[in-house]
């Protein structure tokens, strides 16, 4: 069949038969459909993820050749029982409910992401009414603790990981016993080089990625402030500075900060339920300061733990 006669204004090379144009249209539609449906048809096992949303993310946004070292930040509220003895103010134990806010941030180091990590902790707590045994006198307390440390960490079989290292700790707080007319406030300040260690276990419970962590910190060597009995702050202001600052070591200042937590990765966020034990004792100038805290913690981890992404693309210390 001879080709149809073309108008004079249409060049001969632009003319294509209807069947050829229809074939090109069908192939274009097929290619676009394949690109759009590829993430939904790809299995989770092939991409190393668990959900359709993670499949889409892994297909189009994650570069297989790149690794990231995200910061895992946990923000918590705490409440529990707190008891304290400060012989500078009173010789008996005051106890009551204590509330706190805390944060912990962890990240693997760029020079050795598979074996070195950095952690920073901030902790602020307070108690509005600590009562003596006869409950006829109350004490108020406020305390802040900041710690930074570097650790080496190692993965073990069966989902375990351990870390150990050291860093710096700074603590400052005050106790107020307003019934005292001469010395109504006691200030507690300390700074030390500390040892830090942790153990974690990663597992799945009912298809929920879970990390059980145990963190421990204790000071080794530093300095702390403790005045003599009956010494007023006005006397210190006038120049009586002798015997105020003492070298702290395990013989005269001991402290254990232990936190046991269970982290549940829920996807774009995670939550942590835990228990904190904070015990310390300091002695100088024939005086003793001692405190004990048992608290329940509940926290949130924005962005989740990233455990639903391929492990080769995110490096986290657990």
C-alpha cells in the first residue's frame, strides 16, 4: 500500500505511521508503571527492611555506598525516692519524692566508627519536700550533673555489645533547711575524671526491635567542696578559705550512677523505660554527705533507633 500523500507544509521525515506511534505510547506507559510499582513489588528481605515505608526509603533515598553515624538522643522524665544526709545541715536522714529531667546523646566517632563512641549526659533533679524521720522538718534539694566520655565499643555474638572508657563529670547542687538560722543552705560542688562502661543486648520481641542497656559511671579522681561544721558563708567571704576544697578519690568520695533501660524501636520514634540508681558518699572535715536515689524513668528517642534500616548504612553503638 503506498504511503498517503502528505501536505506540502509537513516534512517527509516527521511522518510516522499510526501503528508505530501506538507502540511507542504503550512502551512509555509500561516503563512508567514499572518504575512506580518497583518499591511495592520488591520484597523486604531483598532490601533489608521491614515495612513498605522503609522499602520506599531504601529504594530511593539511601545510597548503599554511604554510611551515616546518627546521634541517638534520649530525653527522659524521672521520679522516685530520694534520701539524703548532710551533716553540715542536720545529722539525720531526710527523704521524699524526687523529680528529674535528663538527656543522653550517643554517636560513633568518624575516625573509628566501628570501635569508638562518644556519649554526653545531662541530668537535673529536684525535691520540694524531704522530711526528717519525725516529719516535723522539711528540706528542699536541687542538683545538676553533666558527664562527657569517650569509649571503645565491641559487638559480641548473640546481639550483645559492650563499651568501656572514661571522661569528665561535673556536679553542682544545693540543700536548703530553712529552719536553720545560722547555716540554712549547703552547697555541693564536685568535678572528677570518671570511668564509664555499658552492656547492651539487641533482640526482637513480637517483631518490635528492642535494646536492653545497662550503663554505669563512677568517679575516680577529682575535687569536691565541703566546708567545716558551723563555718558560715560569711566567714568564707571574709577570707576563711582553708579546708574548703578537697581532693576526691575512692577513699573519701564514692559515687555510682547506674541506669537500666529497655528501648523499643517503634519506627520514626522510640521509647525507653528504665530504672536509675544514684548513690554517693563524700566525707571531709569530720562531716559526711550521703545520698541515695531509686527512680523510674520514661523517655522518648526522636527519629527512632534506625534498626529497620540496613545495618551497613547506619552505625550505632548497640
